[in-house]
């Protein structure tokens, strides 16, 4: 607890250890276990220093590979150096993210009571266009089994969001049911098109039906530099630009895909959260969909969108807010205090280690009842673990 408030971390991450894959992959897929490759400089040190300055002295970064190819899309050299520098500064957190005991110590230090854990590398392994669907499914099963074992060390405080592979829509329900057998009631999907299918593709309908009937919440989580179509990647090369685009814009389009295809209309009890993109985009997006698109073009989507878009969000969707982001009061006014969550994104590099301190500093004007909803009641309700 912090300031006598329980804290539920709605978006916390693991960093999967390399030994996970040979240990948990089924024997038929053992030859495809991902492995780290150290990136070697291609020039003399003096020339490298002249070109890159002091950052040239950083140790070479390593990339995770599978079947001879990196799991993430190529990045600029300066991007890799910036990420390496940030990773070295947060090395203890990164090392802690693959172990339950270290996760719990970090949570204790921050005052976090319960956390739902999300993937890092596995989010990319299941988002490679052209990968065989059964191999991607094997990666998802291996990750889910490993995370189940990690969470078993303290199941009251560590919960998993099961990873669902979208390469084969026909196999999604079986893995969903297996995850429910773990005692978890949440799964994570990427918002991007996978194998040419957006989230509104009709082939996913049995999955949405099963999520609704089983009471499983669905969390949308983006990750920049994936090897699938991603907002911003078609026109920018720097992480500065790609990361700025991918997280909020992919989430905006994810909501739109579910809305326009009628997924939210047909499944009113389905709960969906849009994570790690802030919440400031939401009032504008809902206003535009309501007052610009729906007011003029409701007839075009009448079969699938029978109410204003904002009505669907207020009924069944959630969003995570960032401490210090502008316009959060407007977000609360637009969607209500019951629809906002908070996650630390531990141990990823774009969120500071003192993020809990920032919450209480920047949200100090909120009534205590509002903080209690955002920090505990809303995520507990979304993840179906209110007790």
C-alpha cells in the first residue's frame, strides 16, 4: 500500500530469460528456440567514436533471433545505442523482471499489492508476418506455461495475462480455454493486423464469443518495431517517431476495428482494455467518431454500430492513464471514473522507476475516491479478481 491505498499494477512486464525457450518449447519445436545474437561493430573504434561520440564505447547490443532472423524489425544504429544506454541504466530492473522473487521485491519497494504480468519478447515472437501459424502457437504455449510457473510462486499477487497467437484464428479458443484453466481471466492481443487480418476479421468471431461467455477480459498491447504492419513504420525510421506513432495510433485503430466490425455490438459483456498509450487520445477520438463520422455516416455501419461509438467505450472498455499527462480530467468526464486503469510498465525504458511517486504527485488534486478506483477497484474489476 501507498498512502493507505491499495495499488493494482494493471500493466507490468516480464523479461523472458533466454533459457525459457529450450526448456518450455515442445520437443517438436525445440530446434526453433530463440537465441541471442551479439551485434558486432563493423568499423574501427576510432572511426566509430568520431561518428557516434561517447556512445560508441557502449557494449554491443544483443538481439533475439529465431531461425536466423531477428524477432523485431531492423532499427537504426543510433536507436540501438539509445536503447542500450537506457537498458544499462535500468539493468537491475531488467534482470529482476524474469524472476518472481525479484518482481515481488520491486513491488514491495513501490507499494504495489497486485500486478498483472505482460510479455516482452513473446509479444514479438507471435507478431512476425509469414511465420508458420503452428510455430507461433508453440511460442505462445511455451510462454504461457513459463508465466504460469512464475506466477505460482505467489499467485495472490502475481497474475498473468495469457498470450494469444492470432496467426491461426481456429486455434485461438483452445489456447484461451487452456489459459482459463490456469485460473487467469485475462488475455493479451496485439492491436496490429496479423497475417493480413485486423481485429474485426470475421474469423475471430468464435474467439470473441468464447471470451464473453468465459468472462475473459481482453487487453490490447502494442510493441514498437514488430514485424507486422504498424502505424508510423511505413514513413519513419527513428524510434523517436515510430514509438510516438505506434502505441496511441494502433490503439485508436484497434478500438475502431472492434467497433466498425460489430464486435462490441454483438458482445456487450466483452471487456477490452487499451494499454500503454496514455488516455489523452480518447476524448478526441470518441468525439470525432461520434460527432464527425457517426453523425454523417451512421447508415453505412448501421448493422454493426447501432449506438454512438462513445457509448460502447463507456459500456465495456478501459484505458490506462499516465501520471502527468494533460487532459486526464477530460478523460474522466468523457468515459467515467470507472473506466480508467493505471500500469507501471515495469521494467520498460519509457517509464521512470519512480512512477508511483509521480502518480501521487501529479494526481494529488483527485478525490481519494477517484484514486481508489483507478489504482484498485477498476483494474480488479477488469481482471475479474475483485476479491
